[in-house]
């Protein structure tokens, strides 16, 4: 499915909100998304540059809800592949 997401121009990570009550920030904390899939909302701090994107994820709203509810946090934040801080365990299927 397609989800609305925000790519941070500073840390290059992409964040999206999984559920209505999910508040998620990018790696550097400048971009904050909320509102879930239906009520997508975002905030930009420190006049950071950003891009609104629609990304394709192979997930369902139920999976995203469970990920949020159980604090698994596998989804909602896509770290930049070029970042030196990228953990090797973070593999994202988009
Ligand atoms: Zn950032």
C-alpha cells in the first residue's frame, strides 16, 4: 500500500505515522509525523529541509498497528542507506 511519509533533508531518513496515535520522529529529530495513515500530519523543526513522499510498503494497516501497539518499531522509520550510522540489522522492504 502507499503511505505518505516525510523525508528529512538533514538526516535523510524517511518517517511515517503508523496509527492515529503514533508520533514518530526522524533520526535527527527535526521531522515529526503523526496522525496515522488517514490523518497524516507533520511538523518541521529548526526550518529543516524536507520532502513529502508517497512510499510503497508491503504492509497492511493491521501490521502497522501491531508494530506500534507492541512497540516493535520495525516500521515507520526508514534510515538512510548512505548514513554511516545505519545499523546492519535495519533492512527495510519497501
Ligand atoms: Zn532528520
